[in-house]
């Protein structure tokens, strides 16, 4: 069993048009995963290749030059498609393709920070051609480009293909048609189309099943006389490091470099006490894609889309989610919104998520409350209703462990907002330990910056105490003591023992055997007497 298949899930795909908790996480990771890879690769594009010992970072610069965390034309064009796909439109219809073509033109004329030579040539020729609809003109220009040059198989359509797969999770034939048409808007060379079909197949399968098998399975979707060639190319990718193909502006070598980075990067073992989590495969493989060199942002964007589809947005480092940004004035939550809406056929859920300015607060959230963390009074623990109170908030940062909507978390107050994908349901968090660790370290980072922090979930009774206790252990407090002290601080606002996975993860992150008292009365007795350190 390979390292990749060892962590494959056994979940079945969701009902068409609907996403379960796990597939929603993975769908949400596609566009932001691509953007994070893009932004990570931006500083190193066409620069000397990084060595294995060099750690890429979202420091900006590059060809833009770009701000730290800013993505390039790869994601900008991806967003042009996503803005249309997020409405639930049929991406194979002529009117929808016209919308995308118009967005490409508007981006080129008013938003492009950088643009590939093939895309520039095609869009420029199409703009000058007044015949036909916008999509027809662009496709005709792409066909003409392909006919007159031997170098028409650039990577410029593969870099923006992830969102297409999300629009056709329940329709393989539709996915193949959409991938073909949307690639052909600027890149109609058969190799570009085939690469987009393979990668869309990979992303679709990753979202639905939690595996990377879809890239290999997608070969069967190609013409029979092309299948052996692509199988050989994938074999080569799995046998060689990402930098084996220095000229990765070619769509085939870009795909091979991305696939190499994914398949040749080992999935870390689950050892939370050592800070080792399978979810870290997202970061490690994306960094490997950047180290491929040359067209670093594009190779990493291609890899990031598939990695996000496999591991979910919950596997993307929170520091990357916080940093990523780009045209047209989008941030991480905006990219998640576009991806989820696309996978939901353009519809929000019953609470208005992901589009609502503020999601509906359920009755079980109770009355607003906020209490100081027992180990750090500059961290306040509370619930969602607190964020609805009027007036200036006496805080500098908010860590939200639930869905909150698109508007600023405190109206009229400029605070840093960290959004954490953590679900209040047993078995719902594929990357539970990683997410809990990430959230606790974000609080530690904010406090080291001398910021006053408000930590909350919907009711403040399970996710909030778990993360608060994990933060306490980072301050040197024993897990049992941290949990008991959080219980005392929250009083009746506590149901963590109803969620044993959250409770146990606090111990496991500290390398200890969970102390889960049975019956519940034993834990309550601990509240009444001084805490003692326990080793399990």
C-alpha cells in the first residue's frame, strides 16, 4: 500500500447536488488550495530553483511585483470562471461561455498583474475580431494560434481548471465537455484539453472519495489512442522528482511536475504528540511543487487545486489561509465561498452559508457570554451571539470556530479575523488534531503580537473549550488541569464531554492518554477540589 492510499477514506459520494460534511470540506479546499499554491510560488517564478533545504514562503515580489500572499494570473483567471460557476450556470452553454470570455477580456484590460504570452495573443486577437459571440471569437483565435505554431500547448488552461470539476461532481460526461470547452477558450491544443480532463477527473474523485485515484482513472476518458501515452507520462512523473522537467511551461511537463510533487511527497504519519499530521501532505507537496522551479506559481497552483480537493480546506495552514489574497480584492473566505457555491449548484444552505453577510444564529446558542481564559485573561471565550452586540469590541482579533458569514465579524470594528473549519459533530473532522493544533497556535501567535483575542463557536460549549484547553497546554498547563480550569471558567456553558474526540484530542496533542472520566460525576468532583496533574 502506497503512502497516498494508506490514508484514503472509504466515504461514498454524496447525493447529486448535495455535499456531506467531508465532501464540503474538500470542495471548499479546491480554489483556495490553488490560490495558496500560486501565492507560494509567486516569489520564485523563473528564479534559481530552491533546494530541498530551502522553505518557500508567501513573501510576494515575483513578476508583479506582488504583495505578500497575493496570487497571480493563474488564480485571477480561475476566479473569472469561478464567479460564473458559482451562480450554478451550465458551463457548457454558449451564453455561459460568453460570460467567461467577457470576464477574461475585462481581466486582461483592467486586472491582469501578469499574463501568459499565449493567453495574451489569443485574447488580443479575439478582441480585434468582431465576428461571432465573445466565446466564439476567443475559441477561433485559440484555434488559429494552435494552427500556426508548434508551441500552442502551454499550461495556461490547466492552471485554472479546478473549479470546472466542482460544477460537475455528479456528471462525468458534463465535466469532460466543460473541461474541453473552457480550455479551448484560450488553449485548444489537444494536449491542453486532455490535461484538463485528467486533472478535473482527479479533483472530482478527490472531493467525492478522498483519494488521488481520479487522475489515473481519468485516462480512460481520453481517446483510446492517447491512453498509453498519458499512462507513460504519469509513470514518468511518479518515477522522477518535480524538477526533472525544467521547461514546465508546457502543459504536459507542468502536469507531470505537479503530479510528481503530489505522489512523491510522503504523507506524514498521524503522531499528534510530535506535531505530525497526515493533513500536512497539503503543505509539503505544495512546497515540493514550488521547488520544481521555473514556472513555480503555475505548477504549485495546479498541484494546490488537487491537494485541496483531497485534504480539504481544513488541511490548509491557517497562516496561508490568512495571507492569500488577490484580484479582484478577494481573500481566503471569498475563494471558499466561490468553490462551495459551485459545488452546491449556486445555492446557499438553510442558514444562508456561504453567501450571507451573517449566518443565522440558532436558538441553542443561548444568550451572549464571554469569560476570560483561566490561564490568559486577554483571551476571552464565548459564543456567536457576542458578535452581534453593538458598540466597539474591546478586542483586536477573533478566532471563529464556526460559520459566521461574509461581513466583518464585529460591525464597524477593524479586527483580525481567523476562520477555522471545525465541525461540532463526532466523526465530522477528518483533520481534527491538525485543526485543533492550528487554532491553538493561532491564538498563541496573536497573543505574542499583544492582541486581545475573542475565541468562539456557536454556543461556546464544545469547540471553544477544546481549543481553549489546547491553547492552555501550549502555555505549559497539563491537559487535565487545562480542561478542569476551562470547565470552571465556563460554568454551565460546557458540553465537551458529549464530544469525546474533541476532549481526547487535547490530551493526544500533548502526547498523553486521554483521561475521560466515567461516570461524568467523577469529572464534576474534580471541579470541586484542587486540580492534580495526571499522566493518563
